[in-house]
C-alpha cells in the first residue's frame, strides 16, 4: 500500500490536516472523504482543521475547504504557522508515518467512565477508575486505565501506531490502535493481571505486564 | 431533617414502583411522615400498588397547574395515616410538569414530611429530568441482568451530570439459585461495575406480585424474603447499619417444607 496522501493529526490546538502536495485534487478528495467516513461522528460538528499546505495550489486549498464544509467542518484560516511547515510534510513522505506529535499532554480522569459516555482527547488519557461496558475512550496518544476496562478503547486514533493501551484488567469489547481493530472473544476469559496492547508486526498483541 | 428521594432505573419494569410503594409503607410503619409522588404520567400504577385507586380525586397536574391545593390532592393511605400519595394523571399531557415545578413542590412538602419519595418514569427523557430535579438522594433500581445493569450505569452517569451525587443502589429480583449456577450476574459483579453504595438486595418473590394485587405492599411480611429485604432497606435509609441477609435457596428441603405447609 502506498503512503497516505492525507493525514489527520490531533495537536494541542485542534486537528491538523496534512496533505501531500504531489497529490491531485481528486485523490485528496477521495482520501479526505474516506478519512471522515472511517470515523463517523468522531469529529465534533464544526471542527476546524488547520491546513498544512506549504506549496498547495490555491484551487486545491479551496477545494478542500468546500469539501470540509460539506461535511459540516471548516478550515482554520489562521494557522499558527511557525513549527508546522513543509518539513513536516516531507517527514511524512519519508517514513510513511506521521512523526511523533510534539504534544505531550495527558488528560487525567479520576472517575468511572460509564456506559454511553465518550471521552476523547488528542493527547494521551489516564483514567483512574473503571471504563464500563458501552463507554468509549478515544485518544490521539496512549490510554492507561488504572481499573477495569470493559468498554471500547481506541488509542492512536489519528494514526499513531506506537500508541499503547494499558489496563489493570483488560476485558474490553473492542480494542483499536491506529487503524487496527481487535475484537474480544465472544466468551471473555477473566484476566487476572495488568495487560498492555500494542501493535507488533502489523497486529494488535496483548501481553501481561507488571505494575 | 427531611429527605427527598427519587427512585429511578433507566429500564422499565425492574421494580421502581414496587420499590417506591414498599419504601413508603415501610417508612410509615416506622412512624415516619411520608409522601409518595407518582411522576410516571400515563402509566399510573402507584395508586394500584397501594390499593388507593378509587380514592383519587385530583392529581399532580392539577396541583402544578394550580387548580387545587396540594393538601386536597393528597390521598391518605387506609392503614397508615402518616402516608400520603400524590397520584399522577393517566390522561393529561406529561409535559405539563417541568423540573422547576417539581422542585418547588418538593420544597413545599419537605416542610411537613420526613420523606418525599418520587417514582420516576423509565428512560432518560424529560420525565426523568423532571423527576430527579428536586431530589437529595437517588435510588437506582436494577436487576441482575446485563441490559438492566447497562441502563443503570447510564442513569448513574446521567445523575452525575445533573449534579446528583448521592446515589444508592437496589438490586431487585435476584434468584439466588441462578446466581449460584452462574446463569445470573452476581452481586459482586454488579457492584464492581456500578460502583455506588448498595442499600438493598431483594429476591424475586411471588409474594411481591400477590401482595401488590391486593394493594398491600409486601414490606414487613416476615414470611416473605422480599418483605424482609424491603424492611432492611427502610432501616438503612433511616441510618441503621443492617447486614445483608443470606437468601434461602429453593432447594429440595425448602420445597419439601412448603409442600407440608411448614
Ligand atoms: N422482587 C420482585 N419479585 C417478583 N416480582 C417483582 C419484584 N419486583 C417487581 N416485581 C414485578 O415486576 C413487575 C414490574 O415492577 P414495577 O415496580 O411496576 O416496575 P417499574 O415501576 O420499574 O416499571 C411488576 O409486575 C412487579 O410485581
Ligand atoms: Mg412504574
């Protein structure tokens, strides 16, 4: 598979849309559509994306703007230019993967995340409490649960394949890391130790850890 | 110090009205002044459970809309004159009552009664928001069933978002034999997920149904496991420290005893 022409990343100030400047408008349009449809309901309505386009054509910029507004989103017209430059885009081209985000914040929650609740953060998330069935936790970075995880957890939700999920008891309905999904077996065996899930050789693996 | 308690569940049919009726009668038996408010408009049944259907003159909507004074709409219990019911309407529009109305009503009743207990409709829509508005304490009723526990969990989250932090749990319709055989969720599992203080474990008991049909809640009936369980909950609400009881199993000997009327 070729590298992504379009990458959506979570940063401290919102979402960033990185576009490969060698791509055509049709390719970009298809990519963005796919990205948005992969995660329906993921981006809150009215989300503004900061466009990272060092040398994109004006018409392409406009096209992206129109496409996003069709989906109820928008382009942030006042990007905080400095550190996100064309270099970033080149970095992606080289490795085929978004480079480590500069944001190292963490969202910390000291409570039970209950069914029907959705917790989303572009950073990593630390939860001191249980994540109950029917709850969703979605992080741009890693997820650490000091409690039992029975809900749906998605780490590296914007493509960070290095993200991990850790829980005192890992018995979720579904684990997602970046764009990989692992479903729990239909009859869940009770785990008696802390576990870590991460991507290894293109697969989500789960291993016991000490803590 | 009076307390306004809302009895809620998310899922319907888990025993909210049964719980409200039993707590009302149980607290009245202990000499407390109690008023029960039925807010499950359209599905009126608290009056039936208390055997008061034929005494209803006015209802909650009449009071809220100012047609009658509260005093006139209250229906006194036949046996316990310190227990009153404010029934709801079966026909009027349920949006007639809003959270502010009910809050004002609760504050009025608080002056005169030790306990105001509100029977809440199922779901998390407006009726729920109205019912919880004036409450100090929420009692969440659930059953040892995956879907009922899920709904209870959601309701607890919802209560938290409405800044109701004093939440207690009652697990109703427990079948000990099924719990033992692993066919029913056990109490530890439920408490582990819901993580709120449990004040009652009530077994599934046919006497709950037969006594409801007579309009006499089972609470205090010492021949009934559920009756004892409700009496224990009443004690816990009044601040007593009562251990949870062990349920009798419908085993061979229990059945044999029953067959001989022992
Ligand atoms: N502990 C119990 N044992 C047996 N039947 C019960 C018990 N609790 C409730 N029920 C029955 O379950 C049904 C639903 O109860 P109800 O109190 O009306 O639920 P809700 O008000 O939550 O809809 C009723 O028929 C009631 O008699
Ligand atoms: Mg009811």
